[in-house]
C-alpha cells in the first residue's frame, strides 16, 4: 500500500499490516484506550482486539 500526498499509513494492531489512517478512521476501524488510538485493517481485527481487551480488562 502506498500513501499519497497527505495520507498517513498506520499499522493494524492485530495483524501488523499497513492501512491508510483516513480509511481506517472513515470506517470506524480504531479504538481509543487510555489516551492511545489503536488502528485496524478490518472489522475482524477490531473484534479480536475488543474481545481480548474486554477479557483482560473486565471493568472497561
């Protein structure tokens, strides 16, 4: 994936693949946890992150 002018690449927290920040944000493929933003390449990765985060932080 190649970012164009003004595009920023971010890394999927689960798979480690690159994705465009603007695309991830437009699709809602991110989570903000304790002041840190985590990006995802797809809904499946976001769901896996959510499941893991809830399992390790049940009060969250």
